[in-house]
C-alpha cells in the first residue's frame, strides 16, 4: 500500500476532530509544500471556522474524505471557471494571468490518464486560448455554449445584434463607470467600477432594454456585470450535462467556480465535489476555498494524490 493510500485508510478511521488535527501534520509530511504554503494553509484552516455559510465545509478540513473519493474512481472530470477561480479578478480583463503554480498543476493533470480538465468561462474561446495556452485542457467559452464547433443561432439573432449594439452604445456616457464588452453574439455591461447608485440605475436600464428585444434575448447575471445574450446561450449547468452525458466509466465530477454563473453547474452535480471560491452563504456548492491561490493549492494536492 502506498504512503498516500495508508494515510487515506488511517484518516477514514479517525473522528472528525482527529482529521482536523491531522490536516496540518499531513501537510508538513508532504515535501512539495513550501513553508509559505504551509503557513497559508494553517491560517486558512484556522479562519475557516468563522466564515459565512454554515452548510458549506472548508475543503482542506475534509481532505481525508476528498482524497478517498479521488482514489475510489477510475476517472476524474475536473471543470473550472477562469476569472476569479484560476486567476484573480483584474480591472482590465486582458491583464489576468495564470499563476505558475496553477499552470504547472493544470499541465500535469491534463496529461494524467485518469483526468480530463475543462475550463468553462464566460469569455470567448479565442481569448481563452491566448490566456490559458495549455493544449491538453479543453476550453468552453460563453458559459459552455461555445466549443470548437461552429455556433448555430436562429437567423433572427444576427439581424438583431446591430440594433442591440446601437441601443447600448450611449450607456457609458449616461452611466459613468460602466464598460461595454462586445462578445460578438452578446454584449456584457460591466459595472464593477461604478458607484452603487449607478449600478442600480444600470440594472434598471438593462431590464428596460431587454424588454425591447424579447423573446429573442435574455440577461445573464454575474456579480459585476450583466450580459444581454440570445436565449440559445444556456448556462454552465447545461454545458456540464452535455459534457457528462453518456459516460459509463466510474468517474468523479469536480467543479470549481466563484460567480453566479457557476451556480447552475453546482446544482447539476449533487454527488460531485463542488467548490465555491470566496465568502458567501448563498451557494449550492458543498465546499469552499478562499481565493485562486487556494484553488492552485487544491490542484497541487490532486496531483500529489495521483502521483
């Protein structure tokens, strides 16, 4: 029996209190972990007790159970959001960068025969390719609607898009602090940099505009932007159902995300490992991690379990 397998077997026989006390010692025994990572893990573990969301569990406090599930299946289907999950949110979206630690772990996981890695993002797939640059990682853009296949939309949608752009174009002058992002088949209105009152007025204007384009278009809501998109553009839950459809081999689905658009994906994986990044009590995810740095730590731990 390998060292990791013996640890998992021992952890399964411990009480929850013993598991928590043993978490730090297991980390210290793992040579790939630097002192700074151990320190971050210890601080996060101690602070986790006071975090919001009583129904969620801090993932590293439950590592024995997570490890056992990883070892119990033949295949791991790992799905991740990008912005706010693998990378820190930046005021300029083009400035985001994958950390070296996250990139190394994603590369190793994507090459492992038991793992399939997919990034599901609201970004267009062409931009994702430039930011990710990992050939073994599958990319899905526009919340899972866009893959390598050609996008098919009703003829009425392309005809309405120029009119939608024209209606939205004056908004930044009318509502200071907002920014428009044209994604080709949808338009996102970003309001992270706007005052609270301006954000409320922006949402009212978006609702008013969308009413003029119904039933063909709807609103996709995130924490810091609302996107006007064709109704055919579904959510990440629909994307995961499609990706997992027909799989017969024993597999463990894992989804990690930080935004409102990740909630449908959490909802369709009640038996998977679902992880919300950041503090919130309103999520369907079972576990939580503090930030993208802890997500990179989690990916590194999965690599260790499979080594």
